[in-house]
C-alpha cells in the first residue's frame, strides 16, 4: 500500500460563503486539506477536535472578530499558525493583527499566487519552530557520530555503511567543516578493523620536508637531527586505518611515494632501502576538486584513480535543511553543560536566521557561533540581535552595491576571523585558502585601509 505524504491542514474562517468556497477550492488544488467555518464559534469547535497547521481568518466578522480568534489560537494551540485576511485594509489593522500573533496579513482582493505564497511562508515558519521544539526536548538523528535527520545525510550514512563493509580505498570530498574526518571515523569503526588504530594525518599541516618522515618513519642518521630510528604513521596504523586529510596538498614527489604504497602495500623508511609490508587501509579527504587538479597537472591521474575507488561527498551545511537547527540545539546543550549553565532556547526569528544563513564554514562555523552565543548571552533565550551581524538583516546591506570586490573580500575575511575568535588556521580552512594567502590578504587590506585614511 503506497505511503502518501502528510497534507498540511488548513482552517479557513470567513463570514462570506463565496470567499470560503474560493479559498477552499484554491487551497485544495494546491494539495492542502481544507476545513471551513463561517464564524469564530464554529472555528473553535473545529480547532478543539482537529489538529491544524494553519488558520486563515477574516478580520471583521459578526459577534466575535478575527483578532479574538488569533489570540485564542496563540494562547491555546502552540503548533498552529495564523494568517489574517481582510477587505478593510489599514495600517492599524495590520499592526494589531501582527501584535496579536498573526504571521501574515493579506488584504483583499488578492491573487491566487499571493495567497499561496503567504501560506507557504507561514507553514515554513511553523516547520522551523516545530523543529526547534523537538530539538530542545531531545537531540534526534544522532547516527554514526553525526547529528542529522536530513535526506541528503541519510544518503551519506548509506554510503558510509557500504564503505565500512569493504577494505577498498575511500575518497571523501567536501567543503571545510562538513565532517570529512567524522565520516572517516565512522567507516573505520564500522569495519572489521575497528579494534585496530585509526590514525588521522593532516597532510596540509605538516611541512613538506617532514611529511615523508612522518608518514613512513626514518632510521637513525637519515638526516640532521635523526638521533634515533622512529616509525611513521603508516606503521602506527598497521592493521587499522590511516586517514589522509587534505591529500591534495601533497607535493608531486610525495604523490609518487603514496602511489607506491597503494600499489605494493609496502613502505620504505627515510634513510633505508629495505621495504616493509604494511596492512593499512587508506581513507583520503580533500576540500578541492581533484579531477580539476588532475586536468591542470597538479595531481597525478593514476593516484587519483587509486584513491577514488569509493567516493563519498559530504554535503555543505546550507544543503542540510533543518539539520542546522538540530545541530544548533546539540551544540547549545554541549557547551552549556560544559560551563554549568542550562541550555538556552532560540527564538523563532533566531532559528529562521540560522536556517537561512549560508554557513561558508559549515558545521565547524556553526559550532563556533553557538559556543560564543552560549558564553556571551546572559539570558535563557537567544534572539536575533544576539547573532553575529552577518546573520542579521541590515538596511545598509540592502541600500545598494557600491563597494569594490577587494572591500567586500576584506570585510568577509574580517567577519570569518571574528567568527573563530581570530584563529587564523581555522579562518583559512573556512575560506579554503592557505595561511600564507590569508596573511597576504590581511596585509593588502591593511595597506589599502592605510592609503584610504591618508587620502581622507
């Protein structure tokens, strides 16, 4: 038997029979389940016996007004939204409707599209609020270490499960902060190698001159300062899994050496000619497009195909929908518990701002933002003014596009730095550039600011 998606239930209240018929027909055609009532008393009867998502009510009706119905819904039904319509539009009426609790105010006559757009906006706000309430009561969707309940993440979980059941090499791609290492850990601990070591290596964080020694080890006297022999990460991960993060940062010479390990399953310590067999599964990750680097001659094609046996793409946070709200509450509880505070709640508008922000730094950026909010917010409720300025509406940002690209870039870099409390390494990861490039951009911004100040 097919499983049909749940239809949102809408109650339309109006003393005009014609209006009720038109709205019922249009809303039903749009896929909603529609109830009608000619007055407030009849509407309350339906509300008491039926779970409704939205009430659309006329403002002026005999005996009891639409404002009274709005107030009744707001004070008795937490999970029902309200939309006001009226043939007597006025600024005062709109203000009163919003103050009383209506999410939308629509003046008659309105087009079908205006009606349906308003309904969609209100129902989306309801969805955001419901997600927030659920997340406050319990963290849902914790799977393989991820806090997620979105469809796109369920596809990732399926891919992780399949990868864990094999010994194949896996390439995990995605923007910085999307959870590539978490995915690698899930693969390892879901595999037959789970009792053996999981060794993560940040290839971009180790100087090129040291990377070979760190990965493969060295013998005593191999280079200046090598006073004793030392095994490398591959040996430490023997029988288990090595996770090579930002593998695209490897030099061409190191790419050749890694290719040999993949082909022959053996390593050679620096300063030694004797190869050593290793049973180490390789998981690699990158925030760059390796195929594009291959076309440009910056990454070996044969190594790419060796790494790319199984591919898992981690979606950016902006594509994960309500996972943003689940994660926000998860991090709020985590950091509040660590500081001995009660987890703060989020206002509806704050949740909408979090939901609509682009999150260039993904989950890592969200975690940093929530940690700062927990520490810096005194009350029990986080509201929109508490959020970083980039997440709040700005009339100045809406005033026009008058800044140069360099000015926009400098401002964005400054905001990213502020979001990670000045940590240049994290800021560079979020921006997708190296620390050296970040330092140069900051220097250029300072010089430009100094020139402008002198000119002024």
